[in-house]
């Protein structure tokens, strides 16, 4: 029997995990209730518009976690390589070493996109800006920096899909090991 969650934040974290495991459409109200340990009426207390509010809350929480784990380390003071290593560690933590799927993908499809329009774009845009800024600092031209950042995000998202399809985190781990070299204008 699931442990009853005592706060909205804990419920949002559980909802986010369920969305990652089951997708938006697969995360039924019953599954979300079981995942949070909250009855359906309690879920509606926290999320009056039901699953749509849950999707918004999960997306906002994911965005905040990415800012904390990845974007803030990239924007911090210090050596570029160190900042990229911290951001890479943040990505690994956020994706549980490549074991969990990406919410950006989830929020681009069907009802999830309708529930939180523009959320996936804003998440990707923030990551692209942060990576491009570091790439520019590393010596890439502004145009190159944007392209390098875009390639890094493409590889990140792709590695998560391939890892999930293969049942192995190796593609994701390889991508993370390549990320600093890609951004810093070196090969790895």
C-alpha cells in the first residue's frame, strides 16, 4: 500500500514519476492516485482541473529541477569544464542515469501538450540558451554556439529514447561523457 503523501510537492513528484513511467495518456487517475497515495478527492483538492493541472504542475516541477540541476551550474562562476561537469552530473541525476524518460518528449504529444502548451518549448529554449552561452564562452562563434547547443540537446533527447528502447543506459551515459567535449570545442 502506498504511503500517503503529506504535501502537494510530494504529490507532484509522484505524478511526475508516473507520467515518466506511463506517459500522459497511460497515467490514469487510478494510477496517479496509487502513485501519490492520495484518494481521487484529495487529488482534486490539490489539482481542481484534474489531470490537466497535474500535467502543468509536473512540467513546472521538472523545469525547476532542470534549472537547479543543469542551468544554474552552467551559469555559475568558475571554470567552464567544471561547470559542464556539474551540469552533466545534474542531467544524470535528473534522468536517473538514463533510466527515466524525458518529460520534454511527453509534453510535445497529444493531450499533454494541450494541458501545458509551450512548456516543452520553454524547457528546451532555456537549456539551449544555457548551453549556447557556455559554448560561446568556450570560443565558438554565436552561430556555432547555437548549433552546438542544438546538437547537444538533440543527442541528449535521442540518447534517452535509444536507452529506453534498448533497455540500457549506455547510450545516455556515452552522450553525457561526450557533452563537455562537444561544448568546449574539443573531441572526446
